[in-house]
């Protein structure tokens, strides 16, 4: 009983404060509306400063990681030679490029005629001429990465005269081919169906070829020129056709441009959402006395949508004004806030329906805010805390989304308790004065019109009176949950069935959690009809997933000493002997240098002098940037060697390979670290799970504290916590059935689901505690009567808000729709099926246990309103001075 007393005390104190506020709103409704519009409009002006960040690899990948730190470290250690002596193994980041994948229409590209046509395509690409803003003519040769004063094209081996001669005789050595300019390992440049001889020494056919056109990055001006040139590159490739092969193409800005295009195109769906929301809000607020022209509340439905719309405008304006960048995932916020705002609207309208037994507008608003103020405060506060927990994420997409959404939740709540509450007060004054809902003119009751002899049509269109109880104020849709749900959850056979059903649900969820994939595949971010999707899909499916990894020696060693050679050799052997790495690939400047006549080891100085002569030879010039010698040319400051990963099966394996390479480097006797520019995206594969669990854990802990404050009863806290955990487990686990991996995007969805989960579960538990029925079953029935309609409306309106996104081109919008559908369906199922069953068995005692309920069941329509107010106020009576 002490726990019930504590709960009742908190409820009375907070409820009393809201009741006093309700009276204030009733007295100053128009002033509040004017101030709310001015404030929201003023904040909305901030959208003029809105700036976007569409760099997907920056926005959707973690910041502050070891890989990003290592990139900066490498930039300090090694100069950029892409303008003079480019080597693809020496890339420090995935910079600027244009790429083409060629697919044979007949299954084999190893044919002289076909390869010569590919050579002509290469010539055409290199001759593409773009015009800069100042009239400058830009060709690939002006911006290309260079080797020996000529543009380096990865794949040009395939039209080399020596290679074409080998094609004619079926003597193409595999996987390396030697020409007068050097030996090239081309294994990663071919894909699809590859046929070799029995000994795998000679290549007989290959279905795909990859061509890379790398842009020099030693000066930012080349990247800026490249941004102009790639537009003409794209335009040319769109028109290219061949009878012998098909092509897919991409450039370094393709993903960002396509992602931005999809998001902007899908924003048009917002107009459809608004239409659906307004329509549903108006229909759901239509009085069950459908021909009564006074009691209709459809304008309040429109006002609820406008309330959420103002919150979106003000929050976007404020965030833009303070410099928070708009990222593509922020585009789903309007759909989300519309659902949250309308959910709060229905809670307030439910409280207003229960307040119809009071006579004055002040009393009605006091009762409404007392009954519903706590509910929307709990849900808004828990939503806000959940999003603020995500604001600390090192994923820019997650951080910025949570900041925007957190601000929107705040303004949505403030607008509901100010703007929309004032709209309710004004509407109640209209009803009190018996004014028509459309024209606002005073009208007579139907009975009075009948006495005057008016026609039936006139009476239907121009007659009405204020509602006198909850039943008359509610719509037909409001009555649906009250009528159906108790018939299901209060019968023993159905109770057992519900428990069995949820056990199966939990088992399926746990299975999904165990097998959940991690990592974002950037192909998913663009539409399937996008040229970038075709390129990325071919790259993903038909080429090996191998990653070059360099081991960078950071300490100064005596390289003329055989012991140093042994340390480097041991490092490479340890890497190649690991299952994550190719045991045949090795690029080792030291090994190659030792095998030449340039090699000297009589002293460190002679060793370095011999090496400098060694790299002057054009055959060995590729090693120039693998060794950094100090200014005195007396010692080697740093050096690097390369291995290649094995063909990884998926992104998770790539993340594990990155960790293993670091483990090998840390365990090596020589002081070094493992590096690859591709480790930057791989970081998400190993960071996302920990980040998600940390963010979700913080959010759940904070939400738990809020629940303790507003619903201080241990039994309810346990029920709410377990229900939220089950909903979250379901959302996590069911991702696998959608073939959606855990990524920064789905992390956002999971953070959102916390707030929604609390919304549903808190409403039903709060409704149960303020019910005064003698038995648990009766209190469950009263709780459903009180909160069933708002929960149902909130879920349905949110589903309507996101259902249009199922047809969106953007992966972000589609996954948002799918995951949110899970959240809403699981949430409403837990709130209206599982929790009522549990509460009917194990629910706490009633607050006013010392008093007998005046009614043992929800009976006639006249008694429903009184019962509702009684159970809303608990043990204490409604105080007009509260």
C-alpha cells in the first residue's frame, strides 16, 4: 500500500500542476496561439541557413576511429606522388576516380577484336573534354595520376601488344603477366566466370574486366577539375553501346549524387503523408453522433497535424541556425514527428472526451490536462532522452539525426501543450455556445428545430448540441479497441494463446539477434535503377573482395643488418600464413632490392645509396615511395611492405581481417602498424554493434529512470522494462528477415524504437494504475477504455505516415518504413495484448483500495464518463481550484 500511496502522491502532485495549467490555457487561448505561431515562425526562419552534408562515406561511417587516425599519420609520413610516380598500392585514401566494368555479351573478353574495341573505348574516355567555369578545357590527361609522365590506367595491360599476342596464342600467364615495362598481377582486374588451364598457369577466358581511371590528389585543384570532368564522363558513358559487351560505370561522387537525388525525389512523398494524416485525423475525430453539427471535432484533427508541422519547421530552423548539417537520413524526420505529434493529439482528445461531464471550459481543460498531461510528458521525455543518447554517437548520421529529432520532439510537446491545448479550449467554447463546427454560427438543438417544423435535411445540417459524456464525444473508431480488446485479453483460452504466441515471437527474435549481420553496403543507399547501383552490384557479385594491406615500419632500424631483414620477412610470413591473407601475394621492396645488382650492405649509408640508384631504374621506380630516407641520406625513417587479403566472403569477414592484421602487427618483433585506406569503411563492421548496444543501453537506462519518477511502482517498472526489452529484441531480431544489416542507419531506427516502445507500454500501465475497479480484470478493462483508443490511433496514424515510404527509391526511407512498421506492430501488440494479460494476473492493487468503486463495470453511456473521470483522478476528487 505504501508503494500505491507513493504512486498516488506523484500522480496527484503532477496532475494538479497540469490541472492549474489547463485553467490558464482556457483563460488565454488566443494569446497562446498567437505567441506559439510567432515563436515557431521565427525559429523557422533559421532554415535559410540550412546546409547539407551528402558525403555518404563521411556521414555513415564512424569518426575518430583508428583507421582515420592512421590515414592522417600516413599523410604525415609519406608524400603524395600521384602526379609523378603513382602506385595504386600506395593509396592513402579512396580519393578521386572514374571506373568502368566491362561484361562480355558472350562470356569471354579474351579475344583480340573485343580487347581492341575496349582499347578504343579507353581512347574515347581519355579524349573526353569538359569545359570549366572559366572556359578551361579539361581532359583526363590534365588530371590523371601519372607514372613516367603518362596517365596510369589500371587495366591497360589488356590492350598491351604483348598481352594481345598472348591472347592470339592462348598463352596468357595467370595471375601475373610480364611486359617490357614490368610484371603486373591482374587477378583483381578480372571477374565473373574465369577459366584457366588445368594447372591454373594460363588464363583462357574471363567474363569481366575492370578499368580504373585514377585522379591525381597531390593538389586540391585536380579534384575540383575532376568534379567537372566526371560529369562529361558520365554523359558519354550513358550513350555508349557495343554489340560485344555491356558496361557499368561510376565515379567518386556517384554515390553521393545518387543518394541526394533519391532523397530529394522521395521528399515528394511527404505531401502524400500529409494528406493521409489529415484525412485520418479528421475521420478519427468525427463524432459518433455523425449528424450533430456542434460536437464534431474534425478541425481539432487538422489542428493536431498543424501542431506537428509547426514543430518540424521550428526544429529544422533552430538546428540549421546553430550549424547542424542536414544529412540524408534527416529526411525521414517529418514522417516520424507527424506520428509522434498525432499520437499526443489523440491522448489529449481522449482526456477531453472524459472531461465532458464538467460544465465549464475551465473545468474541462483542467480535467483534460490532469488526465493526459502526465501521459504525453512521459512519452515526450522518454523520446527526447532516447534521441539525446544517440547525439553522442561518433557516426555523423546518427548524431545529426538525433539532434534534429530531439529538437523536434521538444517543440512537438511544447506545441501540443500550448498551441493544440489552446485550440481545444477554443473549440470547447464554440461547443459551449452551441455553434456550428463549420460556420461557427449559433444554432439550435435538433429538438428545437423539430418543434419549429424544420425539414429533416435542415435539422441534419443545422442542428446539434454539446456532448454530455465520453460516449457522445468519441468517434466510432475510438470505441473499436474498447469493444474488441477486452473480449480477447480477458478470456482464459485467449490469454494462454497470447502467451504462447509471444513465446514464439521471442524465440524468432532471439534467433535473429544471434545471426544479425553488421555493416552498411553502400549499394543499398541508391535506387536499383541507378547507374551506380549497377556498377556496385557487378563489383560486389563478380569480383574478388581482396584488400591490399601494408605493414608500415615506424621505428628507425639498421636496414643493412640481416637481423632487420629477418624481422621483415617474419612479419610477411606470419601474415601470409593466416587464413585471412593470400599466401602468394607479396610486394616487398627489400626482397626485390636484394635480388638486383644495385644492392649494397657494407654499411647503412652504402645500403641507402644503392637503394636510391635502384629506384632510379624505371622497372623499380614503383618502390620510390615505400621507403622514406632522412635528409642526410644516412638512415631510413620508415618503410612499408604489402600483402593481400584472401577473398572475403562478406563485410563481417573484412572487419575481422582488419582486426587480425592489426593483431599481427602488434605481435610482430619489428615495430609497425597495419594500414589500408579501406579500413576506414571496415571500421563500421566492428564498431557498429558496440556503438548500438552502448547507445541503446544509455537510452534504456535513462528511460528507466524517467519511468521510476513518473510511475514509481516496482511492479509497473518491471513490466514496462521487460516489455520494452522484448520489443527491442523483436526489432533487432526481425532485421534478419528483411535482409537488413546492423548499420548507422538501422542504429537510428533502433533508437527511435525505444521511444515508441515506452509510449505504448507506459500508456497502458499508467491507465491501469489510475483505474479504480475492484478486480484486476475490471481495471484492465478500464485501462483499455482509457488508453486503448489513443494507442490504436497513434499506431495507425504512424503507419499511415510511413506506409507510403515502402515505395520509396531510397534504401534509407524503405528500411525506415519497414523497421518502424515492426516497432508499431510489436508495440501495439505488447500494449494491447501481452501487458493486459500480465496485468490481469499480476497487476498491482488499486490506488483507492480503501474505497469501493461506485460501479463494478463500465456500464451505460451515462456512467462511462463518470467512471473515466473517477479513474483518472484516482482516490482524490476533482478540485475546481486545482
